[in-house]
């Protein structure tokens, strides 16, 4: 059968359906993601209060970026907290989620129950996790202080009011939610690994760790890319949980909160907020792009 004859298999209705299935999501993605992102980058070089039309846009060049790095006090703490969030997410939920997925993949008893329990936090919104954080780490009525007996007098530990402690309390809850997310992605990847490969490695005398390192781990490369991207995105877009607790202030500053405060706050500064959003975009791309390029180069060589 020639290529021309194969092309005639699709009817006009099929081609229309495929065009709509591919075209509509593409149009929505471009309109709702890429165009706003590009507009933010362009507006980061301007000063605009967001009212009065585009004729009120004043181009200021790099002035917004100079102000952010020099005379905007919340920026440096927010940047440090976002990077800390990223490091913690790489060091705790990612390996812990992988470990749990490997254990559940062994089909241990009640594995489905454990899987449901561990995945349950993922269905909770970060705003709800923020309310739970307040209940657990409340100074006088919280679960932690009640268990340790630090609810009265000078022994009270103010987990959420102390700028040196609240970021760690929030990270504990954020990791609790993120671990289930990573676990379910790795568990899906482990299900796709050919069992015969693991059986062959076992017959060759490979230990469990050697089988995982030389057989399972290389097969998880696509999942590793997804986990990397998701980890970076989730750590940099964190907003709800800190905004619920104290509106992202006093030790819980994040770049996403600063963007929101400047764009939709009482004193709307679209250009300044767009510059903060652009910095956040550059940080995310700095982690994602090099790794993706490396992975795709390896795949193209193989």
C-alpha cells in the first residue's frame, strides 16, 4: 500500500476531529500561558499602574530590576526562601517518594491501603494544608506543643510567629503533601518496567540494590525528568500555604507572594510585579532547561 493510499484512510470528519483535539489545547496554552508570560517579560521593562490603557505605559528599561535588587527589602528573603524550598523538595520528598514507591511496588500486604493513605494529601489544596499547619503548629492549642507540653508560660514555642521557625514548619507540611505526589509518579514508572529484566538480573546474582541501580533506575529516566520539572514548578509556585498563614510575611516571604502583592495589591505596580515574575521564570528555566537538554541529547544518541 502506497503512502498516498494510507493517507486516504482518514475521512474529513476524522481530520477535523484530530485538528480540534490538537488545535484547541494548543490555542488555549498559547493564549493562557505563553502570551501572558511573554507580556510579563515585556512589561517588566515598563512602569504601568494597570489603569488608563496602554497609552499610560512608560518604558523604564532595567529600572525595575535595579530597584528589586537594591531598594526592595522583601526580595532577598523571598529569593532565599524559594531556593530553600527547592533544595528541601529535592532532598526530602523526591527520594522519600521514590523509596515509598519502590516498597509499594513489591506488592507488600495492604499495599493498596498504604498507597491510598500516602496519596491522600495530594488531593488537598495548599490553602487547606495552610489551615492544617495553623492547627498543628498553633502556639497554645496546636498538636505539636500539646504533645511536648509547651503550651503555657515561657515554654510556649511560637512555630508560626517566629521568623526563624515558621519556614521550617511550613516546609514540613509542604513535604508531607509533595511526597505522595512524587510517590505516585514513580509508582506509575515502576509498573512500566519489564519484570523479566529484574528476573534476569536476579538470576545473574544481582542484589536488590544492584538490580535497582542497573536495571530499574535507567528505565525510570522519563519519570525522573517529570519529577524534576514538577519539583521545580511546585517549589517556585508555592503561594497558598504561606498566604493563608500570615500573607507571606515575617519569615514566609516568597517570590510568588511579592508578585501578587505588586500586581493586585493596594498599590498596583504591573511593571514591577512583572519584573519579579520574570525573575521567577528565569530561575525555573535555569534548573529545567539544562537538564532537559542533557537528557534529550542522551536519548538522541541512543
